[in-house]
């Protein structure tokens, strides 16, 4: 029924459809894995159904699949439908005109209408929970208008607390391509659209993108401050007051595993931001307060020994909470090789609940305050971050530096240094470049890799983009190549002599070769060299 409706709305003939992708969690609407469907008396021979728990997530996967097929030229006309309550039907005749709403990796793809906003927020008590939207920057104003209309209809202007992630620099940072609209004009329109909802922030500073690309802590501070200052300068010059702008900015910052440094980072950046806003002479000092959301890092997440990611994100979350952030996102441990499922999402939520409910960290204000070590780190990091901020300001500001690709170059240089450190084991990644699980195979568990958005990014004149490769990616490529090889090399540990000495050497060697995915054959020890050689020959060892 949904397909027939879509064909009628788009004027498409059933016989012209090359592929139908359906996303649904309702078994009554679900197609078999492969089937043919009769629509308007014509047969659609290629039909694939997504058997998943959430229709919206399945719809995202279906869109990604459709886009990949169209790019490859395998199919020309693809229909994507969902028969759920939050329905959205899109005809992919041209991959350059796909009407997306939301980041395809993490958001529901719906047109930003008041009706759809009402469907999304059905059952949500506005004011009782923070509500945040990720969206395509080009749709931000439409979303803001629809959301404000819904909030007003529910008389929640005073109670509502949330944000719309308007980040016009995301495309430049990720793909080297500029935002096609006037950033300042769009931002002004956006701020005016939400004027009646006091606690709705709409100007994003997404410095977590830099953290995920391998930036050092002081770089994230400097660039985040410059990004925020860009908003302040551009919009105050456009006629808005400092208070109107500052109270609409939300910092979305990353958190790495450097425990004490991350605590100091958030304390330092709040202090510096207050000083920056003060220079714009706001009417109220409350405008100097920074609203900061923390997101655990993806740069240090690994595919192998993925449950170690839980340990990484737990210490990262603890750093951020101790530092006094306003809200937190813990990235699911399996995100790097699949779409996070019910289990990993629940684990990510529980990691936050451990800190809140069992450690009472939501009841303490600045627990690190007064610590000589933390205070010293805070000052030191603030000084280094301020140097980066001043350098960016001296060269035209954040917008100009991103458009020239200078921010991307600096972050990529840092990432390259960190990749080298990981390769040389100066920077440890447990389970990847140190103490790997010799018997783990990851090739079969990888479900998706690469870009997850549904847009085309090939264009002339693109500047350098952020690299985006995780720290573990080089070791993982090596180990996956070993897994896929016709013959997996065998490494035989010929242990002989003093027990302590041979164990130390065999463990080092096992660790070394295990990082490349080689099969390790360890032994308890041999009485003679000849005995060991014979055993190695019998095992058909390569090394």
C-alpha cells in the first residue's frame, strides 16, 4: 500500500523501478529477504526487506544502500519506504537531489514539519528531558520553525531545554566542501526563529570532530574557542546582541582517554570562553557561561578486542563528568564495525547511569577544584590552547582558516604524529598494538565501514579534509589482511633456558607477531635446541 502510494505521488511506473528497499520492524509489513511484489498489476522483481528492531534505523541503512547502488550505476531508480508510524518515502531518481533531514549515521530522516516533530516527540514531556536534534545544516531553519511551533502549541516556551545542531562547517571539515548558503544570514534567521524559546541553543561548535580526527587536547581548546568567537563576531556584526548570540551557542566537545588532562581541558575552556564573551560586553554575565556537551572519542576505538572500548569510554565519561560538563554522550563500543544494536546502546546508557546513580556525580560541583595537580594542568592547557586561538584569530578567524584548509592540515599533522606513535608503540592501544587476543577474528563481524551519509561529495576545488582514520586503523588493516590471506603465518616460540628469561622473550615475541594477526604457537619449554627444532618442523611453522 505504501509503495503504491509512493508510485502514485511521484508519477513512477512500477515496471520502471529497479529496486525496492523496505525498512520495517512490524512483522505484518515485512517482506521476505528476497521476493517479488505485485504493484498496480506489475511485478517488482528485486525487493529487499530490512528485518530490524527500529524502522528509522533501518530506513537509514536502506538509504545508504540505495545511494551506494546508484553511485555504482547498478540501479537507476530505487524506491525506499517504511510502513511505520513515522513514515517517510523517498524516490531516488537522482542521488544529487535526495531530500535528507538529519545526519544519516544517527538521525531520523524526515522532513522537518510540525506534524513530523509531533510524531517524534509524542510521549515526551517537554521540560522534563533535554531534547537535541541533529540535522542537515540546510534544513536547520525549517526545523527550528517547526519545533518552535510545536513548543508553543504545548505552551512549553519556558520549560523546553534542548538544541538544534546547526554546523555549516561540517561539510568543509569532513569533505573539504563549503556550505552552499550564506552562513551568517542563515544563523541570524535561525536565532530569530527561536527567540521565544529561551533555552533552545542552535549554534553548534562541534569540536568533537577534531578530537575524532586525532587533534591534541590543546588544539581542540584553541579551535573550539575560535569557532565560538566566529559565531560571536559574525552575528554581532550582523546586528544581534552579544547576549542573543552567546546564549544560543552550544559546545559539543570530544573526550580522549588522557584522564587528568581531559578534566583540566573542560575547566580551562570554560574559563577562557567566559573571558572571550566578556569582551563583547554582554548585558548579563550569565551570557559568559559555556554550555558544553561531551562525546567520548572514536579516534581510539578499536575493532579488535572491542569490549576494551567500554573501559576507554568509561574513563572518558568520568573525566568529563568530574570536569562539570552539562550533558554527555557515550559512544557504543561496537560503532566502528556495525550499527550499534540494542545491547551496545544499553551498555552506553548504563555507563552514564553508573556515574550518576551509583557514584552520585551529578550531585557534586567541581570536585577537582583545589587539587594542585589539576589546577596546574588547567593553567598549562589554557595557555597552550590560547596560543592556538590567537594564531587562528591573527589569520582571519576560524571560518577563514577552515575554508583555506589550515585547520584540517594542522589536525591531520597531529593525527599523523599519533599514528606514528601508535605504530611504534609509544602510544598504547590495548588489544591492538599491545597484548592482542591471538585467537580473535574480526573479518566476519564487520558489517559496515566508510562514509555513512547519503550525499555526493565529489567536487572540484575541495580543500583538504580531516583524515578521520582511527589510531588503530593501520594495525587493523594489517591484521585483516592476515586474516584474508590464503595461509596465515605460524610463529613458533622455541623456549629454552632460564624460565624467567625465556618467558619474557616469548611473551614479547608473541605480542609483536600477534599484533599482525599471526598464529602463535607457544610452548612450555624444551630441554635441547634439537628438540625444539623438531617440534617446530612438526608444527610446520613459518617463523
